[in-house]
């Protein structure tokens, strides 16, 4: 037989034999159709909830332009807006904050800051119509600069036919605004990562049950190291997950395009292509880290019922991981974020969020190596535990033997 | 009637390689395994010469499967050493080993030919080559018609045969079969015996466990008897049988006479209604002096047979003796 005798190639080949069997068995089973349809149910529920929410928020929190001008100019501005609203779309909703007496001045910034946090007024229009001033966050003032100039020009007719120059006072710098938007991108990516991982990682929990129920575990254990069985099963499920992701991605994109557009997010700090690549890598590691843990836990379960019982705490664990990573996102650069990066299960979430906010790539290299090491250690530990508890191999786990295993030292003969 | 021999006659045969055994396929020394504090295998020594058929015999729960699982690296011994085909790590030479576990198992959705190829692939055989050889093996053993049938659609015997063929597909140098005859009908058992003999003729080492001694008696040159986790006998089948003296069955016209002195004291006569007597006893000395004494002493021999002890008798005697010895040791342990 022409076979390689290198230990690594033998190990890798074993992994691929297990992985290809599992991958094929899942992909070509009827249940895979249900697996693909699975996300439709939450998407449907989210869609329903989102539709209701959008309708509510559309009425309640449409951004409004506050007006703080002299009374005559205020009336002229509102009349001009009404005249234009029939022919020009996307004119700002307005709200009279204060009618000033002639010659009276207003501190627009302090007026805006005093506005209640739930107030729909996000920017303030002040100053004379001939030279209006817009005060507010960068995004809003940029959006309303043109329409305000148009309305002011209409209000000034027929005395003036020129387009007045609008002075802009941005309360949040462009840089800060971008950072704020990137955090939204980071939050969205973390949420997507969590949803996908939650959907997929739990599936590996029942993966060893088939082998134990069919008694084929003996055949596998005699032929290949248990680590290879664990790795193979995880890789197979990762492959299935990526197939699922591809299908859902294509379908989702088609639906969004047909529905009129893709939700806009601020470009991540590392750029979209690198962010997508890192997203794929961190999804894989988030899945592998959680999956290896679940595979170990599921492997130790004796029956399907036990696996089902374990599913709920497993979901809770996933939620905790997500909450921790989300909390760390609000404390970037602080020890809590470092802790989230170092803790294996939250590391992919935190690093993906970091990719949205910080442009440095080097930390990602370190994180990927760290996460790969953690996956290897969890699988190695899981396989050892499986051999000792399920296969009844080796002496019972004691503190000394555990440390010998950890340090790679062998017991003297 | 089989007599239990004197314990001193049962010195454990040395498992060290004899001059005539040649290279060893398996060499295990002092294997010990405990499960939850209970000792399952207690200092087992086994040596299996390459190219032979070796049987591991023992009652259920004796430690046969645990021993095989340790030899194959499925579980690690608590202490002791093992060398399989010259390697301390059975997984490193997995491509040279075939294994049929006692608890049979294949993926139910797999077709027979794919199941064979999958087990071959686990042992390093390319999948396509495995399918080709799998089909050949199924044809050769008369199961070509189920090659594309799923395991779940097969009878238990068919599935078991598929798994057996899967252990051979990568042409291993060593085949380990754990209770291979259990669950098979008589015809399949005969077929399996033929298969095992054929493998040994081709130079493959076959080691199998069984508690059905007739298979071992027909197939094996060497055996190890395991009882209570220990190996009270290890060696040639003929040596095991020779541990018991030949059994004499004698029918005489006369019940008494000077010839009775040639018979051992425990040889009690069973009187026949038609006259004369029956004697069953172990032959402790030579045959010729006994015959001379019977003829010259006027016993009136009507029938005489002298039979070598069978493996079953030898096993019962050896395993029983070992159990008694273990009991004594337990008692000694308590006394200490």
C-alpha cells in the first residue's frame, strides 16, 4: 500500500475521512432541507416585529429640524416649506422651538443640549433667512443643508433670487460621527455572528450520539486518535454551516435587492473586503470554539435525552458570551475589552467588533493564533475526557495526572 | 469423568517467545486495567507469533475484550507495556491492523460497499480503492447482490459479514476479531473459519476471542486462557490438552481380581446389570503396564478406550483452578 507514514499527514487524513463522511451524510440527508429552511422562521418573526417597530418608530422618532428664528422669518420659512413640499421630496419636518423677537439672539448649541433626550429635534435652524445657520450632528446638518437653502431662497423671493449660503455648526465632529457609526457596524456584526453561531454550534452537541448509538465508536477509536474524530466532526459541521451560510447569504442578498436596497452601515475601519474575510475567519473560530466545547459536553452524554437536557444551559452559555462581548464593545481600550479578547469564547466577537472600529490588522493575527490554540486545547482536552470517561481509557483523572497531561510529562516507567 | 489435576501441575506457561515461534506480532507484558476501582485485567502477558491463529479464551467478563482494546490502543492500560507489530503506538500502525469489535456497528445509511471503503479509509486506504476492493470481497464471499444496499436494509448476519469484510479490505498484517462467531448461523460460522484459515495461510496473524472452545480447538495453534482478569494458561493448544491426563474408559467381565491393583485408587467400579463393571479414570502412568496387568490379571477386557483430554476439559480445569487460586489470594489479602 502506498501510504504516508508521517504522523501529521496520517492525523490530517484521519480528520478528513471523518469530516467527509459526516459532511456527506448531513448534506445529502433530507433533514438538511429543514436545516436550510430553519432560519426562515426567526427571519419571519424578526420581519414581523421589525415591520411593526418600523411603523411605530416612523411615527415617533422621525428626525425633526428645530427652528429658532425671528417670528416673521419663521412664518416665511414655514410658508415656503409648505409651498415646496408639493414639488420637492425629503424636506425636513419642522418644529418651532422658539420665536425670537427682532434683534434677539439664541445660543443654538446650548438650546440643543437642553433638549430632552427623547426629543425628535436633532438640529436647529437659526440666524437670518439670508444667511441661515444649521447647528447639529454632522450627518443631520449635511443632509439638511441643501433643503434648508432651497426653502430659505423660496422664503426670500421675490426680494432675492439667489440661493443663501447656509452656515454649518457640527456639534459632533466627522471623526466622532464615523466612530459612532462604526460602533453600530460592530454591534450589527456581533449580533449576526451570535445569531449564526447560536444556530449552528448547538448542532454539534448531538454529534457523537450517532456513533455511540450505532456502536461504530469502537471502529473509529481503534483506527484513528479520538482527537481526529473530534476535529473531523467539527470540520464537517463547519463545512455544513458554510454551505448554509452561502445559501442564506445569496437568498438574503436577492431578497434585499428585490426589496429595494441593502441596509447601509458605516464602512468598517479595515474596509469591507478585509472585514468580510475577518468575519468569515471569526465566525469559523466562534463556531469551532463553542462547537468543540459542545461536542465535548455532548460526547459525555449517554443518551439523546441527556443531550436535549443540556441544550438549554448551552444556549444560556451562548447568551452570556454574547452579552459579555457586547458589554466589552462599550469599553474599547479598557481592561474589560482585553479580557473579552483573551477569553476564548468571546474573543472572535470582540475582535470582529475591533475590526469594525480600529484599522490595525496585526492584533487580528495574534488573536487568530490564540483562538486556533484554544480550539486545539479544547479538542485535545475533550478527546482525552471522552477517552477516559466514555471509552474508560487510562487511569481516573486526578490532579497529578491532569498536570502531567497538561505539561506533556510522562509518568516514569 | 474429568479429574481436576493438582494445582502444582498448572504452572503458567511462559509467554516469552520460544525458539520455534519466530517474530512476534503482539507482545504484551503485565497489562493492568481497572474500571472505577475494580480490576478488570490483572497483569496479563500475551505473545502472539506472527502468521499464526491465536485464540483468547475465557468466560464472559473474564477480561478478553478489555485486553484486546488495550492491545489496539482503544484504551490505555493503567500499567504494563504492549508492542503490536513492533510498535508501542497501535494508532501509528493502524493501516496494518484490522479490527472487528464485539459490539458490531456501521452507519445505517451507508451502502455496503461504502461502509467497507469507509473502514478502509480510516485505515489509510484510498476511498476509490476501498470501493473497488469492497465490491470484489463482497462478490468473493457471495454477497455481491447487497453491495449497493444500505446497512439498515440488511439482516443482522449480512451486516456482520459486511463489517467483517471491512476489517480485511486494506489487507492488514494483523486481524483482531472480538467474538467473531457470535450472532452467526452454523453455515456462516463454517465460512468464517475457512476465511480465518485462508488468512493465516497468506501470512496474516489472526487473533480472536471466543468463549466457544470448539472454534479455537479447530483453528488455533496457540491460545491464552483468561479468567478473572488473569492468564492462567498461555501456549500451544496441545500443551493445554496435555495438562490433563488421558481418560481411560474400561469395561470388564470381572469386577475384582489382582488386576485391580493396576488401577488408580479413585477408579471405582460401576456394576452392570448384565455382570461385569465399568471404570472411568485418568491414566497417570504408561499404557503398556496397565494392559499387561489387565490381561495377565484376568480382568476380562470387553472394551477399552484411552482418549486425550479435549480443550473444553482442559479449559474447565484451568479456569476453575485459576478462580480457586484467585479466591485464595483474595482470602490471603483479607487476612493480611
